[in-house]
């Protein structure tokens, strides 16, 4: 998104859209997801990542955390941020500007491309030919709305962002504990979102309570 924004002011933005792969359970129904094992959740279709972020991708919590990051990094409102599921992972982010135009950040699904952009932010680094995008070979590209019923973690992150205060930090901490419990076999996959929701609800209640 930073690359797409370029030198344009944040005031020119109508909305920012992050894309998500949908993880390994994108096409699974709720019953299948409820029975998912850690091994299945770690089987990401596009990326080889660490266990924690791979589980976050399976639950789509990773995209919720990225929305929170984007809100603070760019200083935009929560209602200016959104998510689209894009299984090919060629488009990594889009910005809709106030004049109706939309710009997209596109690259092969290779984290080394993003790392190269960050390392060479003041001057582009040279990439090997294999990392260059060939749209004729990658087409067609598809997009879909996220399903917040099958993937409630994303909805919890959006709610935490809107609640503000310490709630996003509480969400992140609760998710760390819940994911560790799932990987250790102490919590079923849907239990991740349930535990996070319970902790965030307690935090919101505490924030709403009058001071002693």
C-alpha cells in the first residue's frame, strides 16, 4: 500500500483494500473447518511461513491484524479499510482514490519481492527474472468477499479496530495465546476465535466501566 500510494497525500484516499489468499480453508465448509488439525492449517497454498503466521492466515486473523497496522501506519479511518480474498495472490493491495481511480500493487506471491522493496526503498534493487510477473501466465485473477461466518477472526479484528483503545492490543495478545494452544492440541481450530472473542469482550467491558 505504501508503494501504491507513492507521493500522493493520504487525504486523496477513498479506501485501501488488502488482499488475502483465503488460506488453506478457503473452500472448506464450516464443519470441515471445525475439525481441522494443526497439520492441515499449516498447509498454506501459496507461502512457506512460520507456524504462527500460517495459522493466522488459515483463520484470516493475519488480515485483521494488517488492517489494524494500516490504520495506524497511514492514519486512515477504520471505515476506509477493507479486505478482498484473492487466491492467486498477484494483487497485494489496492487504493481507491477520491476521483474514482484505483491503483494496485502487483507482484508474484514471493515475500522476497516485498523484502526487496523495503530494503531498496530509496532505490530499487535488481530481482532475478523468475520473480517478475507475467500476467498472461497468471490470468485469470479472481476476487471475492471474505466470509465472516466461516472466518470470524477477521470480523473480531475489525470490531477491535473500531472499538479502539487497548482492544486491538488485547486481540493480538489473546490470539497469540489461542494459536499456541491450538498448535499444542489444547484447543480446536474454531476455539481460536472463540477465545479471542471472550477476552476482547471482557476488555471492552472493562473499558466501558466507570473508574473507581
